[in-house]
C-alpha cells in the first residue's frame, strides 16, 4: 500500500467527542475533518461499529478515515452503545435501539457547524449492515452509502443459518460478541466511572448464542433489519463490494438485481477485508473509488462515478487447493447490468456419477436419462467437512478449504468429462435434486470443485440445504422417509475459470461438520438420476471484459498510527483423529498476542480458541466450544475478560453452557454461569 500524506485538505482530529442520545446516553466518536471546515462546512461520513475505536480498530481506521477527510469530508467513527467508550450496554446485533441511535447520530452530524447538512455511511461487516439497514429507514440527511462484506438477508445468508442449516460460525460469532460486549471502557476517557460501566455491561450480558438459537426458522426476529424484505425502502445510491473468499459473496449481486437506485458492485478475490487491504490479493485502490463516489453523490461532482459496468468482478483462474493464498491469479471483468443477459444457464443431467452434456432447448422430455430415475445413495460420515475451512475466511491461515478428495470419499460424486476448452462461470450455480431420505430431518451439502489432471480438487463454491426447509418458507416440513421430493440447492455466487483438460466435480454429502451442525441422526439419502440436474452460470469465452487496463489504481491510504507487537501472534488449525476411541477434533487458535497501541498507550491482548469434536459417527456427540480472552493494560490498570460458550445437542435439544469472568490484576471480580436447553426445530 502507498501511504499518502500530500492530500488536498489539511486535517485535524478529536479522539473522543460525546454525542448525546435522547435517553441521556452518550456515544463516543472519533472525528477527522478538514481544518477549513470550521468556516467551510463539508459532508460527514459515519462509520458505526462495536469494535473499539480507541484501540482495536485504531490502526485500520487511521488508514482510511484521515485519507477521506483529507479529500474534504468529516469522517466520524462511532462506538455503538455499550462498546468501547460509549455508555450503555450492547445486548444483540441490529436492534431497534441501535438503528434509532444511528439516526440520532446522523441528525447530530448534519446539525454541526462544520457539516453542510449532507451525510453518508460506510463500513465493512457490521458497519456495512448498519449502513444498509439505516438507509432503509431513510434519515433526512443521508445521501449515499458505501458498504463491504454484508448481507441483506439476516436468516438465509449470514453466519447463523444457510439453507435452513445451523452454521458453526453462529457459535463462533456469538462467542466473539459475548467477549466484545463485556470489555471495559478506557479510564483515561471516562474517568472513575469505568468500573461501574464495565460491571453494568457484564451484569447485562448473556451468551449471544441463546437468542440466535431461539429463532431456528425465518421469523420476525430475522426479518427485522433484513433489507430483502423491502428493497424499495432503500432510496439512496449504493456502492457495494465483497470478496469470493468471504462468507458474504452473494449480497452484492442481489442488491444489483433488486435495488432501484443508482448502484455499483465490486467483488474481488478477497477474504473478509476492505478491498484496499484485500487478501488474498490483488488489493486495489478502493479509497480512490470511495472518494469519487462521495464527491459525486455528496458534492455533486460530474466525475464519471457511474460510468462503466454495473458489476466489476475478479474472474479467478484455476489454482491448486490450499488453505491460504497470497494472491489469486485472474483478471477483472465487467457486466453492464446485473443480472447479465450475457450469462447463459447451462443445464446438465446427473447420472451414473457423471455430469452429462448440457441439455439443448429442444431436448426431448423423454430422453433416456430423464426417464430412468435410478437411485444413487449416500450416507456421509461425520468426518466430511473437516477440511471445509471457515464459513467466512478472515485470511487467518489456514481458514480456506483444503483438497476436497478426502471429503469426496464420503460423498456422492459426479464428474464432467475433461473440458475441451476453457469454461468460465459467473453467478450462482444450482443443483436440482429428486431425493428421498431415511429420516424426517436431513440435509444436503453440495460442493462444486475444479479437478486438475493430477486429481487435486479445489472447492470453487458450495451450498447447504436443510431438506425440511426445501420450499423456502419459514415453516419446516419434516420428510416422510422413502418419499420422493424435489429440492433445489443454491450454491454461493462465484466467478471462476476452469482450464481445458480439467473437470468440473459436483459432490453431495449428508453432513458437513463442523462447518454445519449435522441432523439429529445419520441419514441415507437417495438421489435419482436423470431427473436431478446441475445448472451452471456460463460466461461465454467470446464476451468482452469491459474494463480498462488497469481496472483500478494501486491501494492508497494514510500512514497507520503506531502499534508495537509485545508478544507474538499465534495462528493454528489442527485436525486430530484418535483411532482408538474414534474421537475427532478440529482446534482453531487465533491469538493476536499482546499489542501496544502507542497513542492511547494501551496494551491489548486477544485470544480466541475454538474446538469442534465428535465421536465416530454418533451424531449426538458433536460439540462446539468458543473461548475468548480479552486483556487491557496501562500502568496499574490491568483487566481481562474470559468468556466460554459450549454448544452440544441431543436428538431433541440444543444445550448451551457458558461462563463469563472478569478480572482486575488477575483477581476475579465478576463471575456468572449459564446452563440452558432449547428444543431442536427440525434442525
């Protein structure tokens, strides 16, 4: 990244500004703005997240907020109520209170003498969720938003549930927020009130997994703040981005398809990162794009911000399977509109473990493969899924899927013949299945892989479906064992090329642990040939790329604030198998070590430990654990929080055991335990 200091505007900053809410609660803001804004007001840009602006996001924030401020904007980074140095408590994600607070913050910003009355919102992940959700509430001053790594569908396309199956990231993210919501504010900012504020947070807290597991179907809890329920509510221009290695790879295309406002989409090869910090590379000059967006929609500049294709995406070239990549080779391609009429659906019958040739439009309905309907069966072991990687890669190696050949050993596999020419896919592949199952609750995991001539299988995309949610409604419909059903598995959106000589592989399994929680009992699934199909979104090889070369400038930003690594980081991902007792375990360590954030002078430690276990093929033996330790230290002030959440299940229930402990100088000053049981809802 190129660090830029010569910007159009000199800036100044205030690292703690209290913004009052109607109930008297004050939210803490860090503000960067042009020096000249005292006499020449500018638009204000809000980033609104719970991840502690004074320390944990300070380095990242210092790269983009001063950069944007140096181009003539007031950039405002606010800690949500109950986080960082803001007052109050944080109990859950995307609550009505959170969104009402955001509207109040925007109104406060618009009324400041240094603001010209126009505002925008931006962010990644939670910050992008907040921007999109608040945009749907239509606050008076909001003119445009810029969002990265987000979803418009909180139930079907977030870390909680996919296709009606429970994701293990539901537990992992619950553990993360259980820890973040119980951290203390900084005494240097809030004074002697820090201890009372900290204990208020711990007293009010509860394991976040409890609420998320109380809602196992699409209900009003998930419909709230899901913009897909009413796309017309969004009436401001949207610049949306994500990455193919991210869990949020689908929402960009859905917004382009469904919004009726000026909009642009950008999808790179990245994990859960801003595009200017994108990993795997190549990272791009994203902040230049952002400034151009703001200049056009907040200042009225005629700068071509809406020129070019509606969607720009990185067409990934084939790579050997790996749990991490520094770079993903490929090229930028563009589509003038989305959905693109240039993307052609190619429908392939599945039969005899083969992906058949594409059906022509005039293919006879009585084709031999169609009427045969012979059944292929699969009953996957719990070991299928141990090399699946994370639902969302955070570029914390090794969190990408590894070689799929071992996974394929417990799956039903369909291969294409070796390709005679390059094949490019762009969009959403679907698997249409005719199936029957041996149990009333069953799932299917569908994986699409690029198989090289040496046999290496790189997962390109995947999708999950709980067959009790096969009709897409909120009401589960248990299966009648032995009865045939039609079901469609939608795979995650992708852009991927397959070279000539490679094969396309579709793999179907009845478990995918630990990425997804398995059904209550092992399931034998019958898939009927001929009547089951794979539909691929083919981008023809003769379609122009429609992007300039280079498509983007080099990554730019302002120089980050200093931080010193005092204790080393640790990243670990271990698969363990005990062939005596048949215990299987996946252990994940993400330890940031101890970091000194020099400007506030705080030493911060973060350590996350996840463990997912099972015994042989006992589906009631699966168990997930998430433990977080968060430490904050300056001089005599030394506190840490330890949270632990365990999720396990019987055939009928989910059980959550959790603890929260708070320490001052290694003396425990707070402790609480939870033990709760929730019924399984056809899950």
